[in-house]
């Protein structure tokens, strides 16, 4: 089975969804380590609860973001990680890291990319007044929220939705869509042609 790592900075609800998918045998993977850049991130408690190694790497210890990433890579290599999954990891990865794990880094974003890239995507979509938003899972490249798209799922924004209701519905989609996308990668069912990701039929 493939060794995977999750990089996260927050509550870790997508981390939890991935763990459940592995424990149910939906994902044939070993989640070897959680790496976080936030000492008080709740995702650390989730990892401990499931008996998964968790490592807090304090960015303040390093002279540069590159040094932080080198420490991260050291841990990934220790655990022989082949697939890196970003789940609310609030740092932009450098070309050094992206090149090292080229086509082996996944990210999830709460909008239909390329719309609403960056932070606060759900709130910005809501305030903008769009009628449809959604969730995107994509490969990571050198630009923020830019890599080839693996899966997307749309959500109609009802007129009576509050921002909180929209957030809840987006998160439900995330927890379903991310394990599905990871499974496609693990099972080798994807081909990348330029910016297009093609799902092979078996």
C-alpha cells in the first residue's frame, strides 16, 4: 500500500474524512504522518486519537520558508511518503517542494476553480452573489490553486442560505470528494495531459 502524509493547519475535518476512508478500507493507503505548522491546531488531537504520528514544525525555528520545507521533506522521507495531501495547509509551497513531489501533491479548495482562488473562498463567493459554487480537488503546481483539476462538484446556493449553511454544505462535499479523488490517484486511474486530467475507465 502507498504511504501518504497529510499537511494541515486547522481543525482537520478533511483529515478525519481521509482517516475514516482508510479505516473503512475504501482507501488502500497507510497514513504515516500528519505535519502541521500550527502548535494549537485541533488536527493534532485528531491524529493522536487515531494513533497517527503527528509532527508540529514551528516555522519560527527557521531562517527561511525553504528551511522549513527541508525539515518537512526530511520527515516525509523518513516515512517513505509517496503522496502528499494538503488539507487546509495555510502555506504556499515553493518550487523546490513542488518539483520534489511533482504530480504527487493534492489540494482541496472550497470553490469551483479557477473562481475564487486563495483565502476565504466560501465567504467571497457568498458575498459576490454567485448562484453556483462548489469544491475542487487538484494537483498542486507552482501557482496558488492552479494545478490540473482532478474532480469538481457544484453546489447551488439557495436564496435563503446563510453563510454558515453554505459553509456546512461545502464541507459535506469536501469530506466526500477528497477521499474519492485520492482513491483515483492511488488506484492509478488518472492521466495528465497538459492541464487536463483524464480518468481512465477500467
